[in-house]
């Protein structure tokens, strides 16, 4: 029986090979147990304007099949009608297998092509950290809420520190993956995420980027890294901070140049940004302690609603200069400084040169004291 099967399989392979597929063609063969027949399955990618449909299928006997073409690796998302969540998949030439877990979508899996196999391997390793992080959030949600209401910065900072320790585990895992897999598309995605979160300095990102397989440079994500990296390197330590001006809450135009002190912090934030609001009490305390010694701050908000912006300034006691064009992520000053996430800070010396960025808490205080010459 085995020999006959082999011969039949080989014959079928010969027939199929006479009709060669187009370069970049892929097929996603999926299983989705428990999903009723006729439910639609969607394959989408993400663009700056939102989701882009790539293919649609229907579930039949717990299975579905999606097809498409991607000459370069790209990220796709598979979702099923009336089901929460989406399963990420790397779109690339070949036969991709997906096990769509309807009860716990995080346990879904993809395999079958080089990049999807590596993607799944990374996901398997990250699950342990993710479980610890989820358990921590669940256990401390109420405590954090009460601490915020009471403006209990000690408790808030302790919880944020522990939360960040789990995030750091993920960062270490990601860096190890990039080091070991310079030819994997996931390495590009992880590096893009590092850059967006400003976890690594631009120089560090560049050192990883330069080691990537040259074929990956053609992908959209790699080109995005290159564009943003060039911009960030122009804003690296020792470079002069670009001047800007924008309206204050009272409608008066305020510029960076007129806001410079012995030390100046450009603070990018927004009323809707929870990490920013959590950090604000620390910045207020820093300003009150060192303003008389030469510390100035200028806040740049990525708000879009003037009332929300003004209310947050009053509630958090932000007594330094504030400006905003109220254009959300299209804020021209944020784009000038290539700010991809907030909170974000730039620390300037008395000449307006960038000496550090994205420092918080004790690190920020130590840098300010150093620059002011305060012991």
C-alpha cells in the first residue's frame, strides 16, 4: 500500500508541476474546529488608512482556504466572522498551515514556510512571559486604579517597575531572536517595533539593521526602519534640536528658542496617554525642584481636543509652557522629531543641543542634576 501511494503521489506531483504557480503565490490551509459551515473567513493586511482585504473564504467542515500573492514577506491577519481577535501570519510564497483556535486565539498556530515556522517558534517561547504579564495585570488592576485615584505615585511607580520587568524579558527574547535570525522577516518586525517604542537608541537599531539579510531591505517594514532611522540619527546626541513654534492653550505662539534654559526638556505627551499621565507627577516634582536653578520644560501635546488638553494640564498641575497644533499623530512637531510613541522626551543643554532622550524617573533627575551641576 505504501509503495502504491508513493507512486500515485509522485504522479500527481508531476502533473501539478506542469502548471507552475506564479512567484509569490501562497495558500493558507486552515482548520477552525467548532465554527459552523458558511462562516466567512477574511485575510487582511494593515495600511496607514486601515485594513486592506486580500481574500475571503468560507468555513466548510471546520476548514478553510485562503490564497494570495506576496513577492516580498508581509504581515497578514486572519479573522473569522463574529469571532473576537485575529491570527497574524507572514504572507510569503508557499503552503501555509493555520490552526485557528476559537476558544483561545492566542494558542493558534501557523507553519509550513520558513518565516512562519520561525514566527511560531518565537511565539512559543514568548507564551511563558505573556502568561506572567497577563496574570500580573489581572492581579493588580484594582490596585493600580485606586493608586491613580489617590495619586499614590509610590504604588504606581512600583507597579510600573514590575510591569516593565516583564516587558524587559520580552525585549531580551526579541534581541536574541534578531541576533540568531538575521534572515528572518520577524527580525525586521521586531526591530521596527523597537524603533517605534524607542526602546533602543538609533545607533543600536542601526547596528542590528546593518546585519540583516540584504534581501529583507526591500520589504515595506525595512524601508520604514531606514526612513525613520535616518531621521532619528539626525536627532541623536550632540545634534542641535530643531526649533519650532506652536499655539499655547491661550492661543499665544511659543517657540522652543524662547523656552530654552540651562537645561530644557521637550516633553511629548497627550491627555489620552495613560503612561504620560502616570509620569506627569514625577515631572511636576522635578520642575518645582530645579526650575529656580535653570530647568525649563516645554510640553508638546498630541491631543486633538482643546478642552481635553486644557483639563489635563489643570488636573496634572503642568505649570510650564505648553503648545499643540491639536493634530493628534499628525502633530507637525512630533513629525519633526520623529516621535512614534509617547511619552517621549528630549533633554537639551544650554546651547539647545540634544544630550539625552526618553529618560524618566530617577534617570531623568540624575541627568538634570548633572547638567545643572547640582550635587
